[in-house]
C-alpha cells in the first residue's frame, strides 16, 4: 500500500504506550500492509505501529522466515537469557548490546483476526521482544549496554534493525 516515514528518536510517539486494538478491521489490515511495506523498504526485520506514527498494538516481523503480522501481541512466557547486539530503525546508526530471553511464547491475533500463538527462539525471539517493547514506549537504548555508533559494515546490514 505505502512506504511511510519512520519516526525517529525524539518523536514523543515512540515513548507512548500503544492502544489495544478492539477489532482487526480493514483499517488495521491496511496498517499491517503499510508496516510490512515500510519494514521491507527500510530494510528492517521488524516494525511496530508507533514507529510509523500509529499508537496501536500492531507489529510486523520478518527475520527471513516469512512475514509475521501480529495484533495485540502479548508475551505469555519467556525462558533463558542471552546478550546480543541490536539496532532500531528509529535510532539509525546506533547499536548496543541487549539482554533478552532466548525463548518466548507470544499470543495475539493474525491479519484475519484469528488467535495465534508463536513459540520463538534466538533472533526471532529477540525481534519479538524488541517490537513488544515499542508498544510500551520502551526503546532498546533503555536496556542496552555498550551503546555505540554502528561500524560501517554493520551500517550496511541494517537488516538487524527493528
Ligand atoms: Ni526498534
């Protein structure tokens, strides 16, 4: 549908809590398409609705295993702990090391409004936690250690960002 501008650090919407979506309406389906188009164009591996200026609990993720579209995602369980480097499309050029659970279970609704449960580990689990944080107004720099400028080669692979 449309590639939209991604809100940058300093935009207050990135610090606001997103609203529960009462129904997966056509408007929400269109939002999911815009989110995916914008994420792929960036390119990134995840994007949350507040990052395109929409304060709703809607995220998309694609870590190379196919597009995941989630409405009202909720983290229902998490295990393990692992530190790895992250970036964010809303904070370009900056990376940091973030401790995240290694395995998570997330429940939500898909683009048809059906309940889905996703069990994820590794990079997908990390991406889910990063996008869920966006819905709470939390950014990776709030949790990261060793925040630094992304080296040139990592700048070139912005696929690691959500
Ligand atoms: Ni992000």
